C-alpha cells in the first residue's frame, strides 16, 4: 500500500539547513563541506556540527530552521519593524509564547467556529492594546493564517509606527473612497500572510466613518479574503467609535493594565458592549 506524502502549506521542496545557511551568507561552500565532514565524524545534526566548529551562532541555526519549517521571524537590525513586535523578533521567548497561548484560546473559542473578525481594545488609553493587537496578528500569520491587521483607532493610531509604514494613506482614505483597498493595504514582506491597513489621515468624524456602509462593506470583503482580521480599536470608555467597531466585529478582547485598570472600568466595558451584541471573549492583563 502506497502512502502519499503529507502536503505542506508552503508548496516548496524541503531545503537542507546547510543550503539555507549558505543562502543567507552564514556559511561558504568550503564551510558547508567542513560541517558535513564534522557531522559524519561526530554523528551530529548539521546545525550542531556548524555551531561546534564556531561557524554559526544558535540564532543563525534558529533562523534557518524557521525558514525550513516556513515559520517566519525577523532578526534584529534586518527590518524597520518596531522592537515591541516581540512575536516577530523573539518568537521563541516567554512573551511570544504568551501570544501563542492567547492565539490558541481564540482559535478554539472564536475563529474555529467560522468567525473571522475580532476587535482588540481597552477601557482607557495606556494599556498597550495596540501593541498586543499587532503581536497577535503576527502570531496568527506565523500559524499560516492569511491575516489582516486593521488600525481603526483614529484617536491615537499606532500600527504604522509599529510596522514602519507611511501613514499618508490608510483606512480613512478607503472609507471615503479616495483610495482603493488594494492600494492601501500593505503586505509585510518578512512575515508571510500578514497584511496591515493603517489608519491613514486622522479624520474629524471618526465615529461617522466607522459607522458607515463603507466600513461594513470593507469588513465583508476582508472576511472573503482573509482567515483572520484583527481590528485595533480605540478605548471603549473614552470614545463611541469602539462600540460600533465591536458590533461590526462581533467579538472583543479587552486589554487591561495591572495596577492601573480599575475593576469598575471592566464592569463598565461589559455594560457598554451589551447593546452592541459583541461577545466579550476575555480580558488580558498587561504588565
């Protein structure tokens, strides 16, 4: 009985780690031959042999393994992305693991049930909800999900800064019909599957724009194209925009700050969300 190989998401042939290290200029052709000889003599894996010879670092090997397994992440100094994007720069650390745990919970409780859009927000400014939304989007992209991060926080937009993008064109232009969706969305080259639509110019009427039919149509279009849509929302107790965003998304994750967010504010958020029909999936406590 013949067993067919399991298909891979990447669609690319398996590439030996030595080739990947050579492509990234970490090893020369002569180095690869040395490593192979040392590998055969010592019975080591290629990466272990290369490290024992002092030719590469542990980070070099991790980077190559990540490419081999189609798990994108970025080395510091090789991108304009903000250092706060821990999931992109330090995917093997404890902080990134916390984002993966959150991702798993959301997959089980929300996205695996056919839902695709989720709003992330806070009771008040200063909890780090925009950074959490960005890291969560990176984490979903690393899972292989086609992910869109949408900055709907017209009050204090941050995604263009986190991803090193221009803020000249964005969501505001799309909703006003001044720019197409295709021209405004930016694909993050270093993170396969991740696209970002920044806020763009800050409008004088954010609530009206986010309540418009154009916003509803945009989310319908995003649901057709992407597996996961993360919306960065403004503080829900400070701006009416957030209630409308939560209603359009259907699901809401609350980000709080330890020793700063009051329990009364959390209760107020629950009351604010109730008429919107959005499901409060949980509260995250940022340190």
